[in-house]
C-alpha cells in the first residue's frame, strides 16, 4: 500500500516504489510471512523512528 512506499525518514525521503519492488524481488523465494516481516523491518529501519502518518498494510499472494 502507499503506507509502505510513502514511509519517510527524517530527511523527508520516501521509501519509494523502486526500493519496495527491489526488496520483494530479492526475497521472492521466501515464504509470504517472511517477506512481510522483511518489508516491515526494512521500512522501520528506513524511517528510523520518524513519525509516520499512514498505516502499513501488506498482502502477499504467491503463485505456486
């Protein structure tokens, strides 16, 4: 959702779609739960306690 890509750090830089897509691509072979945990962890690291004004919602659908 936009809560992930629009998450900001203290420099007011957004996490962004490109960073999000690269993260998904890099971890695509992991389980859905592992991907979700990695995305949330990386967004938190990026934001580094900077206040966020949107929620983070993520749904992973994998084709088997």
